[in-house]
């Protein structure tokens, strides 16, 4: 098999561990329209996905199985282990990826898809680093990956961060299921107890919608600050059901979504 010309990086979490699933490979909404919230610094058009290698970042021992499932149609898929709830783990994974790129074990890095996400039933869950878990997984982990790998991207390249309708904060977009975001300084949002009654489900869902607003702001800053040839995209899948997890409450009968919604 010919060696792939480029590699795309996709940090992910398994459905059993979080609410958003393991992998999402799409750049358009189901209705064919362009996703909302996709600022671009400059036009950059990476080559088609066909012929590329995919590197998946997974937690625990799930990497090999996920890589095998994705390696269809002649695609080359490999994996690196990391817990996105630990910034030390993210740093270690980024170091491993840099080393593999430097050794030539991976082709040039031309894509990053930050699709992993999590929602807790409170705003008090803390990571080993001392940060609030929702903000860590949904915002800080992706940002740390991008910063640590920024000098390894080969233009034209694209960074895609999964956003959410919940960041709008109105009934039209979230059907009243998730409170709107409550924006504060990122220094406060990164710590537990940033919202009123932080031990409640409402606070946990507010932490989620606020983290998705933070992702929008983050992509706007990427679009302004990243070097020429690196495209920054916030991909909004719209209002879709997502798998249940220990971090999300069991829905009541008749709930519009099977577990929770983006």
C-alpha cells in the first residue's frame, strides 16, 4: 500500500465515557448547507480525505479497536492514547505525535478535528490538574493540542472544532433542554463552582453550553492569529441526539432526545 501523503488528527472519547461519541467525519450539515460559525482567516483548501492517514487520540485501550473500525476502504488509521480530562496526558500525547512526525513515522500533519465533548450533571467535577472537567475536555484539551502542534501543521491545513446549538441560548436552538451560556472570564470558567448552585444538573448543563460558546470564541481567535494556510472552522452539527453516558442523566419518558443533545 502506498504511504499516505498527509495525516489528520482526531482526538476522541468513547461513547461509554462521554456524550458525543468517538468520531465525526463531516464538514456539512445533514441538509447539505454549510455549517454555521465557521470564520476563516484565509482561504485554504486541503486535499480530499481520500489517500490521507488518520491518527485518532483515544482514552484507555479503545484505540486499537477504533482504529480497526475506521480503517476501511484502504484508509491508514493509527492511534495515540490520552485522557482529555488530564492536560498532562494531552501534553504527553502531543509529544508522542511530534516525535512520530519528526521521525517520519507519520506523513505531514494537515488536519485536526476536535470532536470530543462531555457534559456532567454538576459544575463541580474537577480534573487531576484542578480545572473544571467540562471546560477542560470541551475547550482546554483541544486548545492545548493545537498550541503544542501548531508548528507541525503543513499548509494547507484545517482545524475543525465541534460546536453546538446550545451556545445560542434560546428555545429555537435547544428546545428548552439546556440553559443558555453564562459567559465569564475563562479563568473563572476553568474552575469548579463558576455557576450558581454548582451541584445541580442546571449548573452542569450551563457549564456545557458555556464551554461551547468558548469553543466559538476560540475558533474566531484561531482565524485571526494562526499562520497563513491554516483554516479554522467551528462545525455545528445542529440539534442531534447523542449517546448516553455516566456523565449525563437518564432521560425521562417522552424526552425529545435519547440522552442529551448538542
